[in-house]
C-alpha cells in the first residue's frame, strides 16, 4: 500500500487526477494519471489534510514512480533518492 498526503486535489466524477513528473526540467514530459475512486481510499484527518491510500498493483499498472508525483507528499513507502529505479522508465 502506498500512502501519502494530497497537497492538491483534482478529480473527475470517478477518478482522482495526479501528475507524474517526466525526466526533463520542463513540464513537457509530465503526464496525468487517473486513479479510480473505487480502487483507492481517501481519508480526511482532524486538521483537514487529505490522505490517499493507493494499492501497490495500481502503482505498478500505471508505472508511477512514487517520488515523482507532484500532488502527493509521500508518507509510506519511502521514495528512492532518484525519480526512477535502476532500469525503470516511464
């Protein structure tokens, strides 16, 4: 399970939208990923912060490098120091 705090919240009627950063410094390599609300969990704490719980299989299926999501502050698991693991591409 991948857990993080949402800093920006964008949604469609059936999905939460996140942005995955590309390799370049400009935003041309960025891509939007739509996470189905039926597959993730969203919980708001007492301070109003929204925590998102994403199953591992959904991260793998969408090839999301966990440290490269702009809207999520990672809680668990810890992201690697680089955006991509050795041999991983978008």
